[in-house]
């Protein structure tokens, strides 16, 4: 009886946890997030569908992850280990949370516990996508999501979008800040850099002339929408990924040693750079984007010495960071509670004298440190470094042997840099974070990782031969 149940469990698990199903799970989640928001906006319901869609993805993804481990019990990879540690730290932080109800169900734009499960599941699903055609399907999904967001973004930039922003409606409408389908310009600023990075790299590596023209136009629209958020976050993400892209071009061609390819990529890169520069100049000079922000940034760095100056840094991000960091000595082990950053304000004896509180750290790394503790942050940073170097190693090694796979990895690596750089000044939110966790998994797919015990088995084979 037990054996029969076990065999059935393995059989059905193998049906559930296939590469095709993981790909389908990722694509459906990515595309449904913006489509769901459009569907509810028609009925004047704002920021309703996206948390529910990601919630559902959390349950489905968790079932698929469990099914995978039931069906595959012989090989384990570093990404599997990180899936386990991410889950453990989330559970520990939730268990010792100062407000378990907020951790589980949240409020305003907080992330629920099940949302974290969705993030981890999306990353895990992406690591199991090995075939090139499935990777290309996921890239196509990113392009589709970009296109879906561009339409409302362009309309918002000229004040023609018929719906208002859920967070800070008056400011967004008055200044024509772009927020796409994310309901806030800061949210969209972060993910728009990922969309721009995606289109930029696709344009650089495109083969046909027609495809180049379409991607170049899409890239310019992405950048226009990104800058039209009027947030300095968008500048950070765009500048960092552009610097990384040109470095990556030279690194690839050191391996590839093709001068014609190098010239082609550098010409296209130069074209993108000039076009971005022209768009930025026009938007700043004639449309008032970043009105005074650039001068403010210089002033903030010059006056960082005093506490008041630090607090006002980055539109008062310094104040948010300071309050959060001051709570770390008391909650360094487990954090104050999963996504409960606001408790860092409310637990203080002088809370009643504070001017205001904030539910997000506006720096994803500080947010993790405050809400989940020191070891959770170390684990997350280790995951980022492992993913990045795994992706870089596989791209550089396979550029001559398997160029198509290497190019796809390079595109995801650039998207990875765009997000992780802007994350120093932005927050993880449920309608943007899922995109990044997919990217994170795609830069370290399991065909580019070595399973645990690889060297031992290799030595055994060598000794036998």
C-alpha cells in the first residue's frame, strides 16, 4: 500500500514538475500581473488583482516545487539550497514577528508571506528552465509585459490616461509622472529599468534589420517612460545597466575575437547611448523632468555631515534608513518581522515624537536586514553573487560553443544589474518583484550549475578510467 502511494506520488510529481510546466507557470504569472490590473481598472478597482495573482502563484509554485523534490531526489544544486534557506529565514522572521497578522496578510502595499513563497517559487522555476526555446519564450513574455505597460505609460506622460494613480494620485496627475500599471512612479521606475535593459540588449544582439528597427523603437519608448517617472531611481538603474552592457560587450569579444561583431555591437550601443542622451536632454530641458533634482542630489552629497542632512538624503530615505538601522541591534537575529518595516518605527519609545513612519525600507538590502535579520541579508547577498557569477561564467564560456544560449544569459544578466542597482534606493513590491525573481533564476539555470557532489563523482570516474 505504502509503496503504491509512493509510486503514484512520484508519477504525478513528474507530470507536474516538468520544464514545460515551469515555463508556463512563469509566463502566465508575468503576463497576468499587468493584464489583471487592466481588468480591474475598468471597474475602478485599483491595486486589487496583482496581490491576488501573486498570492495564487505562491500556492501553485509551492506545489510545483514540492513535486519537483518528490520526483528528483538524487541531484541537488546550489540554487536548491538557496530556495531552502530563503524559505527558512522567511519562516523564522514570520514566527518571531512583532505583528504576525501584518506578516501574513499585510496592508496598504505590503507583501504577504505567500507572496514571498511566490517569489522563491518563480526563481526556482526559472532555474529549471534549461532549453533555449523555453528561455526565449520567457524573454518574449518580458517583451509582451513591456509592451502592455508602455501604452498606459505613454498616455500618463501626456495626461491622457483615464485612470488615476492609487498612491499619490494628485502629485502624479499634476506632474504627469509615469507609473505604468504599478500605481506609483517609484514602483514603475524600478521595473522600467529592467524593461529598458531587456529591449536594449535584444536590440544589440538582433540579427534582422526589421527586428532591429522594432526593438530600437521599443527601447526608446521604454527609456522615455522610465525617465518620465521623474525619479532618480530610474537614472541609477539605467546608468548602471548601460555601463555593464558595454563592459559585457568587450568581455564577450575577448572570447569571441570577431572584430566585425565588436564593431556592430559598439555602433548599436553608441546609437542607443546618443538616442538616450537626446531623449534625456529634451525631457529635462523642455518638459521639466527632474526639475531641480540633479542640483538637489549634488547638495545632498555635499551636506552629508549632519544628522538632518542625512535624514533628508534621497527624498528622506536617509530618515527611513536611520530608523530601520537603529532597530537592528535589538532584532539582529530574526529581524523585526517579515516585511514589517513599519514596526521599526512603532516599537520605539519615542514613536509619538517621530514625524511619520514608513512600511518599506526604500533600500531592499536594508529592508531585509531590518525585517529578517543579519543572516538573512548575508544569505540574500550570497545568492545574488552566486547567481551573477554563475551567469557570467556560463555566458563567457559558451559564447563560441553555444552563442544563442550565451546571448540569452547576457540579456538576463543586464536586466539583473538594472534591478539590483536601483534596489539600493527602492522597495520590493508585489507588482514588480516577481519580474526580478524570474530574472534571478534565469541567470543561474541548472544547466549552468554543478550539482553537489560533482567533484567527488568526477574523481571516481577518473579513477575508474
